[in-house]
């Protein structure tokens, strides 16, 4: 019987192992392969990526691709064909990004491809022609602890050969930690990284010209005459402003760029573990292009990127992730809704139902940009493409009408970027809003399909610091002749909405009488008879105390606040005066006319940092609860007898 049971268990284990082998493993990092075939100098590329693991409830998972061909050209097609111009060996790189799929994007090792002959001059599907002099592109959105590729594209729009300079700025000073590290830079046109060269703009004494001063080369003269009215003119101002906004930069010098020539620089940036992990935050990098070192004319391009935790094309983001509440009246938050048509056919109507938190004013919405590009719809129905905006009690609804947005699964659609769209808008704060976290998301509806729900875009406020000036009176009911006045300061978050912590340092001046003892006894008087001797001991205190309360406070509304917490108190300086009075009376009587002798002695004792006390406190305030003047009453229950007291105070928070 035991042998039969063992045999059945063994075969069941084999069946289980066989089933497990057929199930794809959920690995955290897969590996993509680069496959290719070539005819002369034309190469057809194809990727082999790990099996996608579909995210439950999401649209169909798919990969996006970014190819770097090793000659300064790139493509985001899945199956690109590239023609090389020179016979040599090239390092080809591939980045694949999983959309609507669990896990991290797979990696791919560079592959060397040898081109032996370069006779074919046919065109290929590499990076498109630039319609501007400077552009920044990326292969995907940044995710913490993951690398991205940033391409700096530039073009000589002059009619002569030029030598110039490029600047790449990253790691915004608005964020405490660095967001990116440069892992690698790849130049293909003899560009040179001169980031360590000190470059200084100086003004000539005899002319209005500027000079580009360097300790490694002769000064290059900058004429102040503008050559292109669409370009910026004040280069020192642009560089100074960029260095204020960004902590890190790269400076690249290029030479011998022919008219109408286009070039690409490739940077691999790794996002740091400390990168802000808010999935609705927007970070930027900036490029500055000086096409000719003999002139100040330059072009500035800033690229916004949304921090993500998964690579999904339908997303809502904002630059209002963290705001300073003191300055928020001067800010206009910006939001961006991105979407992608993943269908097998084009979309003609796209509806974006966006939550608008009550702290924001829906009527102030201004659409800054959108894609597909179209006009804002008029009130009447029209047949041309337009973007319509309507409102409900809690939402703004953006509707693209009469458009054509191809689907990523549509036949003959090779460029995935052509299937993406967005709406970018700004909105003002309402007249009355509070310092509290908000979140909103968007339902995206393509034609009559089911809605796709984006992530939450959050708005948070930095804690800020509010300093308060406080003064008042302490009433000790159990102490005789007590007089206690104090002044001090409070520290708390600026204008908190409901709950918040508050720490105080109060300096009080306290005087009171201590205990009084009387002792009577009969003694022999100097005259030889029995006398009654009374000894009275009295003490008084003059203290300078430090009170350090730590409490949690709650604003009931704009005018009423409650609080409770713990408090420590010690005497920074304590002066104790002790008075001893000895009186002798004749016989057993104590009438004044029978007083026969009296002596008084006094002594002072000083102690520093003594008499430490702890207690529990509760309080209520009335006035301007969040900022400004308020009055309050507090009761402190000391854990030491005879030190409970009532505190009356006035407070002004700044």
C-alpha cells in the first residue's frame, strides 16, 4: 500500500512540474535580443523580446522599441530597415518598453554589426528630418532606478559652415535629490565634452561685443547683432537662468557643421533611487544650442517628462505635485492628460472626463496645447476638427471631435507616436481653498469603447514653517501669591488644514511663596522663667522657567482650534529666599505685649537648571486658527503636586 501511494505521488509531482514548465515565469527583468539580416549596407532589424505578462483589466499589452544604429541615427519602429553610409563596425543598441504589462522593461546587450561595403544609397526609416534647429526626444518616461535615452538633436540652419556649443541641463533645483545620473554619452560627429572647461562671458571695454573666454583657447568674439529674430539673443542671461534652475549640466563643443546638416547626441540617464516617486510629477531637462560661436544667437528647448511606476501611455500628470502654500496664490497649476489609441482602427471621437478638485476653479481652465492639433469648438455644431470643453459639478470634459487618430494595431501604422495624443491645460485656485492633498484622474473614452481610467494625479503642499509670537499669564491656584508672566515662540506647519503638530518654547518669570511652618516650644528665658518660643520658617521663590510643550492641534474651522499634548518644564534660574523668625513670649500667652524677644534671619539659595517637571495639557483657541492673531486658554496637569495651572495667552502666527 505504501509503495502504491509513493508511486501516485511521484507521478503527480511530474505532472505538476510539467505544467509549471509551460507557464511563463514572472521575472523582474527579462532580456531582449537583436536579430538582423543584411544585404550589402542595408540591414533589416527585428527584436526578440520576452513574453508579455498582461496587466489585469488593462488594454492589450505591447512593446515599444527604440533602436540606436551606432552611426548617429535611431528609430522607434519595431522592424526598422537602416542603410549605413560607411563600411565599418557598428554597435547597435535596443531598448524595449512593456506597455500594460507587469514587471520591469527588459534589457538588451549591444550587438556589433560589420558593414563590408557601402554602395547602396537608398533611403531608410531612421530619425526623421528636423523642422527646427534644436529638439530633445526620449525613448520612454522616467521610472525610479531605471535608465532612459535622451537624444539631443540639432541642425545647422545657416547657409555657411559653423562651429558652436550645446548645453544640456538636468536635475532641477526644485527637487531636493538628484533625479538623474549620466551613465553614458555617445557622439558620432567628433563632438567634444568640454564641461570641465571654464567658460565666462565678458563685456568688451571698447565695444558692445561679448567674448567667450577660456583658459584653453583664444577668446571667441560674440557679436550682439541678431541674425534670427526667432532665436534668443542674451546668452549670458539664458545660461545664468539655467544654472539657477538646474544643478547639473554638460557642455559640448562641435565643429565643421555644414549648412542644413543634422546631428544627434545620445545620453543614457539613470534615474536615481532618490528620484521623486510621485507618479503624477513632471520633471524637465533643458537644451541650449549656440549654432555659431561668433554670435550670441541661441535656441532653448525644454522637455517635460512624467515620472511613472509603470509604462502605460494613458496617464495624467501635473507640475503641481508639491507647492509652497505661502506662494500658491501666484501659481497656476498645469495638468497634462496623455492617451494612446491601441485599437485596430482610427478614433474619430475621444472624450476625456477629468476630475477637478473643489480647490480648483473649473471656469479658469485654459487649454495650452493639444494633439491632434485642432481649434477650440465654437458653441454651434461644426464639421471640422475641434476640441470641446464642458463642465459638470466635479469634472471638466474635453472632447476631440471629427479627428483621425490612428490605432497602434492598425495596418500600415509603423510610428507609434502617431497614435498618441494629449491635452495640456492650466487652472487657477478657487477663491477659498485649504491646505489639503487632492487627487484627480481621467476616464478616456475612444469612440464608443469602454473607458480607460488613468492614474491619480496628486497635488500636495510642502509643510512650510509658521513662526508664532506668544505671550500670556499663568495662574497657579495652589500657590500663594503666585505671579507668572511669559513670552515665547511657537513653530508649526504653515496654515495647516486640520491636524498638525506644534512645538513651543516659553520663557516665564514666576514668583510665589513656598510652604510656611510654625513650631512652638517652652524654653528657659535669660530672666530665669519659662518662656514660649515660636519659630516661623517661610520661603519664597523667584524663578525663570522654560516651558517646552509639544502638542497635536486640530482646527475645527477657520476660527476655532483645539489641542492636547505633553509638556516639560525646568527652572533655568531658581532663587530661593528662606526667612526664619524666632519669637519669645513671657509665660504661655502670645499677646504682643508679652513679646520679650525676636530675631529674624534670611538666606538666599540659587540653583540653575533645576526642578524639572512634566505634565499633560489641553487647550482651546478662538481667533484666526490658521494664521494671524488668536487668543487661547490652556490647562496644564502637572505630574507633580501643586503645579497644575491655567494659562491665558495671545498668539500671532506668521
